[in-house]
């Protein structure tokens, strides 16, 4: 999704986005020029566009966190850093070729695994949990925000959307009593997720907040929990885990607020 969004932005007047896959074998000749890669069978994903391309100086920095060629407010500079992180988490390799006016090609190599017969577990057969509560979802990446909203509403939740922290805070000020869970992306314009979380917790110290991040969970998790978050949701979303995390967090709030019975 991040690569497709970048390709779209690189083709403001239209163009062609091509996605291709193939099985490849990376031999010793390839490894000699890419020493971080192990030889063997790989699945190659190629994502190419016919956009305006990039010069050499830009190409050298594309995977740096917060580096962006887009104007302020149009991008966080985290898209390709997230792509790089996902590829490395799966022990893969990514490379990019581009020239001004000639488009861009990303090649991603994932180690191929041998097929294994697996019996679906009882847990996998059980539908993910849903609910009827109201959730405030704040994320400036519209595509991901819409995806999360579609998933949550399909499973019964009511979703209030915000595109930045200040808007999320205004919605919470008006509808806080109706909101069972707040989901905040950490990197947003006008007011980031950290500040928004702090302001919401001032209004309601018992508010349940899940922070959303594309970074490694351990990088932000400890800090987020220390500042009052109930948990961390990773992007890109794993739909089943997203629904489980949301349900467990809301149920934790219900359990905490349920009055104790006298004996």
C-alpha cells in the first residue's frame, strides 16, 4: 500500500503502476554484490511506476525515517521506512532503481519457504470478535484510516474519524462520554498522537487509548504505556489481531469500571 501510494503521488497526470511476482534463485554472483543476502530461493515482488522518478541524491535517502520530498502536510516520510522495516522483519532484501523522468522500480526479495501441510487451529476457525461500542479513530493516512474504519464497522462498531490530533481532541471533548476506545496514530499534523493522548487523559484519566505506529512495537511501546496508553497497534494492520486487540482493550475498560459486588 505504501509503495502504491508513493507511485500514485509520482504520477499526478496519470501513468502505469505495475505489480509483478516471480520465483527467483539468488546465486553467489548476486550475493557478492549484496553481502547481506543469503543465496537461495526467493519470491521477487516488483513494483514499478512511470512517474517523475528520483535523482541519485534522493535515491540514497528514501529509506531514512522522516525523509520526504513532499510538501509539508502531504507526507510524514515514514512510508518507505515502514516498507524497509517490514522487508527486514521477514529477512528480505529491497532495492530501488530510478532516474528523473524515467519512473521508479522497487524490487523486494522474500526468502521462499517450503510448503507445509498445516491443520487449521480451532482459534483460526473462530470468527474475530466484534462489538457495538463507539471508537474514535485518528490517522492522517486516509487509506489506512478508511481500511481500519471499514473493518471495525463491518464488525459492528461505530467509528468517529479524525485526520489529525486537534480534530480528534475536539471530537472527544464533544462526545467523550460515548467513546469507549480511542485509536491514535502517533505522527499526525497540527497535533501529534503523543500530545493528543496527553490532552485526552487530562479530560478523562480513565480513557482507553491504543496508539498506532509503523515502527517496531518495542521502540514506542514502553514510552506509550508509560504515558497512559492501554496498548500499541502496529501498521500495516493484521485485521484479526486488530479486532482482538480492540475487543480486549474495551473489555478491560468494562471490567475495570464494573462495580464490585458486596458479599
